[in-house]
C-alpha cells in the first residue's frame, strides 16, 4: 500500500462528504425542515468491505 496515495484518497473522500453534507444541511434548513430551535444530526460511516467499521458522529446544531 502506498501511504501517500492512501492518505490522499481518504482526504478526497472526507472532503466530498464534508462539502456535500454541508450543502444538504443548508438546503434542508432553507426548506424549513429545521423549524425547531435545533437540528439533531447523525453521520454513520460504514463499509461493505469492512463490516467491523461503524463510526457514528452525532451533534445538535442551534438554529437560533
């Protein structure tokens, strides 16, 4: 495994996840889905090729 190539691929994936996730969160808030005072979010990372991988990140974003 080429360490540099691996790191670049992971960073590219994480950048895509971050950018597209931010766009989706902004869209849903603009459309009024976040009518409450906060928006609870959960991101789950899994892989069909590595069943042991299940990483969950949860947060709440204040909308006011």
